[in-house]
C-alpha cells in the first residue's frame, strides 16, 4: 500500500479538505474523539489552517496537545 503525503506542499486545498473529512468523520458520534468535551471545538475549526495551507497537521496537533496539557507533564 502506497501512502500519499499529507503535507501542504504535496496537496491541493480540496485534497486537504478530504483528508480532514475522512480522518475526522465521526458520523454524529463523538465517543472516540472527545474534542468538543475537552474544549477543542469543531474539528473543522481546529484544522482550518491546514485546509487553507497555513499550518501543517503536526503543528496544529502539537499546539492542541500543549494546550490540553496546560503545562502539566502528561504523556
């Protein structure tokens, strides 16, 4: 199986939208994500910078995790 790059430089806006849609598709059930419960808000809002080509997914995830940890040493 070949893995396609998800980096901004290797994708179009439409492909980035599809990547987020496919990876965050909870189909109405949030039990596996809890993003909203943790104060993260809508996945579409969280990843809009990636869709628009401003920040990579890894950068957004790192910021989200750091905000969730709140300076605590949680692994």
